[in-house]
C-alpha cells in the first residue's frame, strides 16, 4: 500500500508516540519544524527526548546541507524521504522556546 507523505507523517508520528512519550509531563509543546531521519535516529531521539548523535550523523545525506547538524523544514512535505526514512515532527517546550533567542533570516534581501 502506498501512502501520501502526509499520511506517512501521521502514521510515523502516531507510531512514535505509541512506543514512548518523553513529553508526558503535560507541558505545552510547540511544533518548530519537520524532518526525515532513519528509524535508528528516530528511536534514539524518542528514547532520549532530544536529538541524539550516532553513526547516522556520520553518513552523507541525500539532501544538500551546509554542514553537520540537525536540520528541519517549515512544512511536512518540504523534505523528501527515502523509502526507509521516517517523517518526524520536531517539537519544543513552549515556555523554553519562547525564551530562546532567535534570528530571522529573510527569504529575500530586498534587492532586485
């Protein structure tokens, strides 16, 4: 059965939540992005409650990036997944997120 990216995202999110919920302390959460990752990275992140680093961070990814790190996208379908990757919702504690300093990177520089 083939699922659309949105349906795969929903199924992955529900599966992840059904196995473990590191955010069960009832704090308000805010979605800050979306990403794809391997099943191993997803399970390690769910278990730790935050991004983890392992062998999967040392592999070249099929998405062009500017360096090592954890990348996310603004929309669920902005990042195309390989057949065996998981769609993930990136969330943060709302109170901590609101306090954190942020930089706005404009889409355009204002020049023609």
